[in-house]
C-alpha cells in the first residue's frame, strides 16, 4: 500500500476530485494555506495499492492545469494554463478501517 498526498490549488479542486471519484478512487481532503502569499490550497489524501500510483498520477497530471482567461485593459482576453501541484508518495506499513 502507498499513501499519496497531493497539494493542489483550490480553484482546481472540484475538477480533480470529480476525476478521481469518477475513476473509483476514495479521496479525503482538507483545505490548507501556504506559500509566500498564503494562498488557499487543498491537500488530498489517498491510501492506494502500489500498482495504482501511475494511474492516479495520470489523473492528476491531466486535471491539474486550469484554463483561465486573462484580461488586460483594452487588449482582447487570452487564455493560459495555470495551476499545478505537488505530490508526495510514501510506503504505508499498515492501514486499518474502523467501523462503528
């Protein structure tokens, strides 16, 4: 088992969460703030089988760039890809589901 933690910009969160859930992955998340400007981010946590890490990374790469419109004065708006994130993966020695 692997523990995957992805830190993504909050404006991309819904798209990324929807993509992961659509592929059948369970994701836990929490809002966090960090960086020099204390920007809002989402931290995603997933416990997954080691062989599924490449698939999850594919989903993150495909969805971790948002198209935004840039308006600057009188110039026509342009679009740019922004966003990104950072992903940490480490070995998970054990996992236990607690039921009530």
